[in-house]
């Protein structure tokens, strides 16, 4: 039998967003939400259904990056930096370079 190294748990510290991130993410998120609401209002009319669908999709594409914040973590296998979504709080992360899974411990 081989002696395998024990699996290391990655402890994630709470990430503080910088002021410039708030200045960029909040207006983009509000613009996306306004596009979604405007698209819904356009869909209430027969003529506005197709432009409304396009406007809602565009608004959704603007909202997603505003709320998906990546937290940089170092992979215990290859020491490469990968990003985890801070809103999902998964129990396991996957390294983007070596494709290995590693356990993640989030703060309470």
C-alpha cells in the first residue's frame, strides 16, 4: 500500500470587498435590475414581447457579475490560486488548473 499524504482542508477567511468594487458592482447591478423590470413591462404588450425578452436577458447578464464575487484560495495540491464563489459556500472546491477537489471550511 502507498502512504498518501493527508488531505488538507482549506480555511477561507472572510473577504472584505474594496470600495472600488462597491462603486462598480452596485451601479451595474442596479442597471441590470432596471433592465429586467423594463423588460417585464415591455412583455405586457404584444409588440414589446421580443424586445422585452432581449432586455431581460441583457439585464440578467448585467446582474450576474455584480453578485458573483470570487474569493481567491490557494490549492493544497498544486499551490495555484483559484477562485471560489463566496455566496455558494460549497463544502468542496475544485482547482482550475489541476482539477483536484479539496475540502473548504468557511467562517461562521
